[in-house]
């Protein structure tokens, strides 16, 4: 039995990996090296990047990723390090939680890619 998400939160479920949907979601918290990392360049070079946040704190960027498999996730981390990241911490997303009062329109859409 899955535990309840907690007071004031609701669990958002979706069909198990619809066709074309990457099954592995992760959050990468990235610390810049001597040179500042540019989100737009990273997003253009790494198709798995869905969206991100610029942060003030231990990490400089938080990248939300959708990968096909663990190998693609490893490639993303390697690309971030080659781009100059001093540190990359990756956490896998188990499920999405939203406040109970949140409207479906407040969920950020996944970035679509055109082949």
C-alpha cells in the first residue's frame, strides 16, 4: 500500500509511461565551476532538460529532466560536467505532488521535441 502524500497535498497519477514518454524523471542540482553555466545553452544541448530554476544557495541551477533510461541520465551528468559544472547531484522523481487546491493548469508542461 502506498502511503498518503500528506496533509494539503494530492498525488497526481498518470498512465504508466504513455507511448513516447520518457520513463525516468530526475532533478539535477548543479553547481557552476569558475565560469557561470548558461541554462539556455545547456537546454539546447541536452534534450532531456524539461525546465529549470536559477538558484541562490548551494546549487546554481536545478534542472528537471526526462530521460529514456539510466544511460541517458549518465550522459546528461557527463555533459554537465564537461560544460563546467563543479558538482552535480541527481535525485530520481518517484511521483509528483501538488497542493490540494492547485488547478491542473498550474502544472508545467513537458518540453516537446521535434524530430
